[in-house]
C-alpha cells in the first residue's frame, strides 16, 4: 500500500483512540487537516516549493505509522545526545512515546510538559484553543498530515515576566525497534510578555533503521519576550526529517531560530516567521555541513507586516561529495511595514565536483521606506588562502578545515549558550575532519 | 642551504622561469631585483611549493635535499618561509591561533611536542615587541582589514615566530612607511644568524641600506641576467634595467 493510502486508512482508528479530547476544537482541526492531506497528498517535484527536493525515495518505505511499543533506554547510552554539561529541563520521546524516565518537566511557575497532557486536561483548554494550529500553514499538505495525526510533542507555556532559568531540551529518539518508522511530533510553545526561554531540539535515531520524522512546531512570542531556539540536526544517514516551524511574534519580541544541519538523509526545514507588531526582531541562522548523498533544504519565510521591524537571516552551507543543498529564502515586506530592516545572506561552498546547491532568494517588497539587502554566494575554497596557510606549515587537511571553520564562524557566533557553542564547534570540527589544535 | 639548478617553471603552458641558477649559503643575504613581471614572485612561490606551477626542468635543493616531491607544508616544516607580496586575509582565525597552529604543526612534523602554552605566550610577547606590534592586534582575524603596512609587519612577525632556515621576503618593503621599514629591517637583522639565510625580493635600493645583501641578482624574463655585490643595486637604481636586456 502506498504511504498515503495507509495513512488515510488509519486515520479513523487514530481518531477513535485519541477521542478523549473531543470537547476542544482539536477534533475538528484534525478532521479538516486530514481532508486537506487526503485531497492533496504528499508534495511532488511539480510543486514549485519542492522543485529540488524529491520525497519519492523516502515515501516508498512501509512505515509503521502508530508505534505503540514503549521502549526504555538507559540514560548512559544516550547521554551524549543531551547537552549534559549544564542543568536543563528535558522533554524526551522514544519512538514517539513520552519517556518520563529520561525527562525532567515542570509545572512550577510554568508548564514544560507534554502536548498529549495539555490536550486532555481542561485547565489547558484556553491556551490550546487560542493557539493550537493557528499559525501552522493550512496550505501545506505535509503540515496538514502532521496536524491530522497530532497528539504528542512538547507543550511549553511560560506565563508573563518569567525567565526560565535553564534551557529546555526536546529530544526525540527512535530506537530501531520498528524496521521503518514514521514520527509526527507536534510542539506548541507559548511565551508570555517579558519572558525569556531557550530551547534546544534534536531528533536522534539510535539505529540504522529507516525513520521519517514530520514535525510541526508552533511558537508564539508575546510582547517583549525573547526566545532562542536551536535545532540540532545531526542524525543517522537512514533518518529523514521534515521540520515545519512557525513563529508568531508580537511587538518588541526577539526570536532567533538556529538550525545546525550536519546529518541525516534528507532534511527539509520550513521555517516561517510572522511579525504581528512593531519593533520586532527575527533572526534566522543556519549552518549546513553535509556529504555523501545527503540533502538539506532550507525554506524560510519572513513576513514583515508592521513598521520598524528587523529580520536577520544568515545561512551557510558546506557541501562535500554528492550532497545537495537547497536554500529558498522568502522575505515579504508588506505595504504598511515602513522602516523595515531586512537582511538576508546565503553563502555556500561546494567542496567536491558532485555537490550541488540551489539557492533562491526571494524578496517581495511593497513598502518604499525600507532597508533590505540580500546576498548569495557559491564558491570553492580560496586556493590562495590554502597555499598561504600551507606555506606556514599547516597541512592541507587542517588548512581546509580552518578555512571552512572560518567560513561558518559568523553563524556560530550567535549561539547564546556557551556549552552549546562549544558542542557545535566540536561537531563542526569533527564534520570537517580536523583537529584544530586550539580551543575555538 | 639553497641550491637552484637550471629551474624552469610554467603555468598553463606559459613559460615563466627559464633556467634559473642560484646558490644561497647559510649566513648569507641575497637580493633579487628585476622589472615587473620578470618572475620574482613566481620563483618565490615555486620554492615554497605552490602546486599551480609546473616545474618542467631543473631542481631545487634545500640542504642537499630535493624539494620536488614535497608539499608546501613539508617545505615549511623543513624551514622554508615565504613572506607574501600580497598576504591573504583569513577571516575568523586570529593571528594568535594561526601562528600557534603553524608552530605546533611544524613541531609535530619534526617529532617535537607542542610548545607549552606558557612558552608560546612568552614567545609571542617577545616577538611582538621586537616588531613593535600592539598585542590587541594579535587577537584580530589574520590580515583582515589590516593596512598594507600592517600586513607586511605581520608577515615578519610570523617569520620571527617560526624561525625559518630560509626566508624569502617578497617585496616586504613595499607598503611600509619609513619608520615601519626600519622596525621590520631591524627585526630581520636580529633574526639573522650564521645558520639561516634570507632572500630579499625588492624594487628599491632603500631596503638594502638596512638589510645589507651579500649578493644582488637581476631577474629578467625568467632568467638571472646579472649578479653582483651590493653595489649592483645602486647601479640599477641609477641606470634602470634597460642596459641589461
Ligand atoms: N597564475 C598565473 N597565470 C598566468 N600568468 C601568470 C600567473 N602567475 C604569474 N603569471 C605571469 O608570470 C609572469 C611573472 O609574474 P611574477 O608575479 O612572478 O612577476 P614579478 O617579477 O613578481 O613582478 P612584480 O615585480 O610586479 O611583483 C607575469 O607575466 C605574470 O603575468
Ligand atoms: Mg612579485
């Protein structure tokens, strides 16, 4: 059976199982989303937004779409996937099922817990009804698919004037108990006025079995709030990820989403920012370093709707072997959004002849008093710089690594958790195959 | 120390060096002069091992060892240093980290342990002082946004740190103001010993007043057309190159 048919066939059973929450709008939301997915199916290369990224090869698997088996894993075996150097809250899932053993949640002053719990309990109903599925794209069939089957993921609600004292890590493990597994986590994150939170998200396969994750995250940043979000995408070569993240910002809020894509088979990021107020700052950073036949596709959208806002977008890509990069950065400045400052930069280095990058900046500016800039470069390593370094005694491999590290560096500078920065730096050094000989 | 025999080199089928012979002994300073485009920088690059050039004939020996098969970094590990006519900007790598890496890579290649951090710092301080370099400078990205003169001074700082056996200074004087020229020349002279050698590529007699060469060679169209003592530089200053063609 085709994956679409399989999903369609299993929807009723799914709805029956999760029907406990029928007194909220969620039931209708799921049904509508399901209809949309059923009508449109998975996107194909004919779809302009999926022109360079074919899902064909990852859709052909016979995925288990309802993993049931609760499996336990020892913390010691997965410790390395956590940012364990510092204290943090943790929301951990194993094959789509919440692991209380590995998690560290909170209801003390703020809610850092599970979406399934929030969907069931009446006290969360107002928040859920007010926010759930309000900014996730209605026209994206892949997002609709997630919405139709949404039941589990992280639920984070920070009330106003609260600084969450430690980062929150959201980690999805897949164990390989299922030969082929489809995961559809759904995260809802609401941050109140003047509040501040840092979140790290990671999807990690623990085996070589095939995993496809289709994740949707909705993030709401209220007035004056600050959210720093980090996505670590360094999965096994058998794991693919479609990450759909939607951010809505109110006035004077600062949100940054940093995406580090070093692994996986196919990684598609749909990241959309909607500015709903003045003096908003949106930051989108990305570093992709891939090889083999890996693919990383970053599709971003920034909607400037009100005056005096800024957006800063910087994506760097290093492509080895036969890997493929896609960058599509859309920035829309609506007519009312005067005095917008919108910056977009996309720099790519193709290391090997077989590597490709498809880069497409799309600026649509309808206001006249704005400062917008965009730049896109595709290059090779500078041979003069290489010779310069080698002539000083730095071997070719290290010189290469140092140059590539230097290239990616400015996107690294934005990481505000020092331990995470060190981690990412080390990951990059490892990815580039160099021992840099000094602490970066 | 350096022995070049009948060296021919070309790039993209264009012959640039057409039979160079040069013999530099330990303790000596040689100056190479010659018109623009005569092949001076090419010669320097070929000695340092730049792979874009093809050596079609002849040989380069360093302390009797043929360099032909050696990569640029291996030549550096054996004591070859080239101060670039146009130093390259490396954003994101500080001067300090760069030089630390370079030194430790050389040490590693020569079977030595890494230089302890304390000694490294001490050495950096000492050499920065010798070349009158502000310490703040050292935490900046290598050559990025440096003025022309600052870049040249930084090249000599690296030379001082690496303590090469054979230093080739390609137009290190151009871009330096008078005071900086004195500082840099003084630095080079201090580093000079009976065990190392310096090849200066320059257009100007002025530098040679500060770093006095034992020999002066004139390179023209890929060949050394005249060699002499330091007075040859004065003669060239007065007469130009036409009389040698
Ligand atoms: N990569 C290259 N491709 C083509 N021609 C080259 C290349 N590098 C050098 N040349 C040519 O080789 C010749 C010698 O150049 P080189 O830079 O060695 O001269 P130079 O003596 O150092 O000159 P200057 O005094 O201007 O520094 C020039 O004609 C130059 O154009
Ligand atoms: Mg030159």
